[in-house]
C-alpha cells in the first residue's frame, strides 16, 4: 500500500487543530461560539474538498 504524504501532511495539522479546539473549549480558555462556527466549518469544507479532489483524480 502506497503512503500518500500529501494527505498526511494536510490531515495531521487539521486533526491537531480540531483536538486543540476541543481541549481549549473544555478548559474554558476559549468559547467555540465566540471563536466562530464559520472557522470550523471552513476547515471541514477544505478537508472535504481536498479529499474529494484527490479521489476524482485517482479515478481518472
């Protein structure tokens, strides 16, 4: 099985960012509502777009 380093280098910071938001929200350091659902939605949209684009290229 071939390792796709581009996916790993993009996915790892995204996962770390998501976990950091959860930890900071749980510790009451930030409030996700004040931080903005749009920022979180933007990260999710970028992830979906990235994987969808990669899957389309692999199918060709």
